[in-house]
C-alpha cells in the first residue's frame, strides 16, 4: 500500500455539516477503490484540510474523489516518517502543520535521515518535530510539530533550502 496525501484549501471555513456531507458522498467511492482513510488535519480557521490515506496508488485516490464529485485537490504519494522516540502522546498533542516545497529535488534527504532543523533553535522555541510526510519526488514535505504556536515553528523552519508555504495550527481527525 502507498501513503497518499490530499491537500485542499477552501475560500470559506468548513462547517461540520459540509464536512459530514463530503465524507458521506466520498465514503462509498473510497471503499470501492480500496482507499483507506488514516487521518486528517483541519486548520484552526477551518480553511485548510490535509488528509492521509493508504491506497494502491495515488491514482486510485484521484479516481475515487473524481467519482464522488469532490472539488479539485493536490493529491500526491509519499512516505511517512516519525521522529525517533515519538510517543502516541506526542503525536496526539502535535498541533502545528507546516507545508514546504523544496527549492531543488532531494533537499529533504537530511530530514529523512533523521536530521532536524537546528536542535538548539528547536529547544529555544520549544518545537518538537513529530511526523513528516515527504513526496516520492522529494520536492514536497508536510511536517507535524508539537509547539506552543505556529510562529515558533515558522521561525525554526525559516531557511534550510525550503520554501515554507503555510504554517498553521490544526486539529486531528481520525476514523
């Protein structure tokens, strides 16, 4: 099975009713194409949604979403990397998401090897890297962090050969 990420931005905040209707409309198509929902992250302002699925391939997810009539989204396959020593509590308490694009292919290789941004800087700002989702082409990364605020994560990630697109507080949703 392959890990597949779906990223969406919404012009208006998502309501619980809209989210429920979207889930009901998509669930049958996801099951039909053997796509399994793992977890989703919704931004605090309810305008950003990132969903993690496992499926045979990213195209299975694209087809399921298209057949369900879902709006366009960025859909990509990748790998999931947890920071060594991370506990279920760390994962549950991680509430900051950061989306980055590599300025050159392969810029996330150090992160995949277990290196994180400057440990001293992370300690000063009380930021803990918890999980990374990295695209198979190594040009896109989404990181989940445990921190008191999004600005601390933004400061830690600044630089390092990656373009930080968004950093936002989030809440987890799982099946």
